[in-house]
């Protein structure tokens, strides 16, 4: 790997301090030095990139990622894609995330049992391009809840979107199967969802006995637990059993908030606001008008989710972006809208939203001492942005504004040699 010096850049280091003019030297896959002010670091023996005042920030971390979601209109349509085509699709989506500046992603469930592991391993080996990735299991659910798409006239359980279990023994077998495949996390659907008739977002479906078995099997192997938990009771259940990642948490009441706060240094929450906001306002693409979405309960859930997330932020709980992208109404590639939603709906400042997808993201990736900030010795996952995300958070939605993308010290997107914004020069040793 060549040594690279970013000069004449505004450094947004993701510690929360305001951006400052400086330089960043990358050696190998690490940030060797961060200098304040122009000409603060030696240029000898480096490839010098003049950012012409562009912003240099850490690569972003997506906290709720589904590479296997196919931008389809329904959950069951995702599962119907054959394995071979599904693998190619997921590989394509992984590259798309990297191209959009997401240099790390946390898997939140996969539609085929081994799909996430296959994609993660292919990325790690260099077989395909993609972000740093933590692979998830298929969603584990129970009969009648979110993910149970089995039909009585089709005796093919593998056709179900989720892995359907009933009782502790079936749960144990399913969890052990996914752990055998090498997942980084086990995902349980503890609550229902407004997409499921008769199992809405306020319902809680799994028994404590089932959840306890999953927690024991997962923890004994040193892996993490994540959950789909929209209802208040499901959030409490997750905290009782030591879950690490809570997705949604829309209806968290005071007791649930207290439990989350008591474990705030260990757990992460990703509300997935996009899937609600976009269905309310842009659901016509799948035949769901605003009124239909309201009747389904999404307006009530959005109001509850905003209230819950604001309360969590006040309590110091880490709330991260990741909007359940991969549906027809919220397709892959538009993930940076979550940052805008955090500012608009949750009252976060743009800086706070950026910290949530960088600094907190590095912590969620379990690399909180080397990923997600621009610091001496940290991993060189970097974005060079044509603009100031602190004054205009929406700039991160525009791929053309990402002048350069670096992951692990290597360019995934190289700066244009003749760009008006960036000058690339080779300095002799």
C-alpha cells in the first residue's frame, strides 16, 4: 500500500468537535498522523491529495443492513428469489453500499440461512468489494408472527421469509444451526409488525422460555443477540435476556427506557425510521396510500418512535441510523436519508447525526478503539466530501459529492486526477 497524504482538507474527526483545517497521513491501512493547519506533515514519499477545502470524515456505518432484501414490494417476494441469483444480488448490493460511503455495515437479518456469511467471507477474502460486515442469521420467528409466510398447502418451510420455530427445543436447534454457519449475530423477531395482519407492532410473540434458550446458546459461543422489537414488552424482554442490539423500539415506555438506560454502555438502538416515514409518504409505489398507511398504524408508530428516540438520546442511549432499506418504497442506496431524518424528526444536530453513524458505528462494529473516528493509529476508513455535512447533512446523499472513498487504507473510489476539486500528485522520496 502506498502512503497517502490528504492535504488542504477540513477534518471532521467525528469526536464532536467542529471541523478544522489540517492534513491526514495514511500509511498502510492506518491513519499514521493527523496534523492541524496547512503543511503540518511531511510530504516526502507520499501520494499527495489536495482536497481543495473538501471535508475529510470517517467512513459511515449502517446499523440495520439487509444486503439480501431485493427492493421488492413484500417480504415473501424477497425469499422467492433462487439462491444463486440471490447471492449475486447481495454481492451487488454490498458494493452499492460501499460506493455510497458506507464502509462498515451491521447485518440485521438475511433471507437465506447462509447468505450473510457467504457475502461477509467473500468481502473479507477480497473476492468481492464491500464494506466491513458483520453477518446476521435469518430472522427467527414463531408461528403467526412477522416472518411466518408458510402456507398450509405448501410443505416447504424453507419458503418462509423467517425461520419459524415453536418452543425451546426448536429454538435451540435453529440457533445452533446459524451459529454453525458462522454468523456474528442471532436475530429474533420478538414483536409483530404493522405489515402483518393480526400481529401488529404493539404485540409480543415469543415466550420467555424460547428467548432464554436463544440467549444462552448465543452467548456461550461469544456471539451477539439482536431483535426486531417494536412493542414495549418486547424491548423489556430483550433487556431481561441480555440482547445487544435493539431494532425499532417504537413503543418503549418508561420502564423499557429505564432498562435500556441501565445498559446504555453495552447496547445499541437502531429505530429504522425510514421504513415508516417512506411508507407513510411514498407507499403509493406498492399501492399503499397515505390513508392506508395511517389505517395500518404507521402514523401512530412514527409519533411513538420519535418520542421514544428523543427520550433515549436524552438518557445517553446510542441511537444509530439504519432504516431497513431494501424495499420498493425505501430502496438500497438511499440510506443516508436516515441522517436527514435524525435531524428533522429527532432534533439531532447534523454533527450529532454524523457522530451516530461514525463514532457510535465503530463501537457497534465492536471496534470502538480503532474505527469510526479520525485519530492517529486508527483504521483508514475515510470519505472526502465535496461540501460541509455539518451545515448540509443532505450532501451525504449525493454520490457525486463523494470525491474519494477509502476503506482499510485502499481507495474504493479514487479522486479524479483532473478534478476541479481534487489534485492528485506523486511526491518523490
